[in-house]
């Protein structure tokens, strides 16, 4: 068999062939993994909803409602038990120190915070990433049981009553804004883009 001469043309042919084969393999692998990845993401979301609004017997993740406030779209996963509305989980985001925080906040039917799940973040490991637990029940920044409709959640350094994450005030502000905005979406009110509180809640605090 005659050996191919080393030339630009031959190199281009070989590289094109390699690219075509590699592209085909990547496409094949993507098709194989697309289903399992989607299933894993769906299960992670269902588990998070079950954590923040426990006790439902429907499937909140199956048909979420969406609401747009101030150009931002929020997903609302309504939970029912025996056809009775018991609360909802709301997906909300805010910009932290390192990037976007994506939070799922659970509210009972009266608007009180049941729990939350930090779905994703880009904060500094060991500092801003503490938001995953800092605001949980019994922790230093505990927000469970609070109702942002009665008073917006504000960090203590800004005159509020929520303890900031140690050395991560920016992350704390962002997290609380995401929670306040989640409540605004849950209650269908306008968002105060400065604080993340609802307009109604802001007016109440100024009276």
C-alpha cells in the first residue's frame, strides 16, 4: 500500500475525518446521557420541593406556574394535600459576590417560610457557600417561620434582624433579596428592586 505523502491536503483530509468521527461520537454520547440527566434533574427538583413544602400528595413539579415581575420570570410549584392548598415552592435568583444564587423557597398557605434549598451558587467555598445551611431552622441566620409580607428580610448590618454570614454580607444580602423576591412572586405583588421586598411590605414599614 502506497504511503500517503505528507502534504497540507492530506493533513486536511485526516483532520476532517477525525472531526467528523469525534462529532458523531459526541452526538451519540449526548443522546445516551440526555435522558438520564433530565431524570436526575427532575428528581433533584422534586426532592428539593419535598424538603421546602413537605406533606403534599400531588406532584408540584409536574405543572409549575410562572409569573413575571419586573422582567424576571419565577416558577411557582403549588403543593396540595387532599385537594387543599397547603403552600408552594418558588424558584428565585439574585446576584451574589461570585455570581448567581438560585434558591427554592417554600411558603405555607399564609406566606410563612417553611424551608429553603440553595439549588446552585458561585460563591466562595467555605464563606458564601454557607448560605446552604446558615438560614436553616436553628441556625444563626434562621429565617424559617418569618413572613416577608409582614416585614422584608433584611441583614442586621442594614437595620434588619437577620444575622449575616460571617465575612459574607454581600452573599447574605443577595440571598435575602432572592427570598423576598420569591415571596413577591408567591403573593403576586410588585418587586422593590432595591431591597427585594414587596412594595406592600415596604410601604408598611414606612408607616
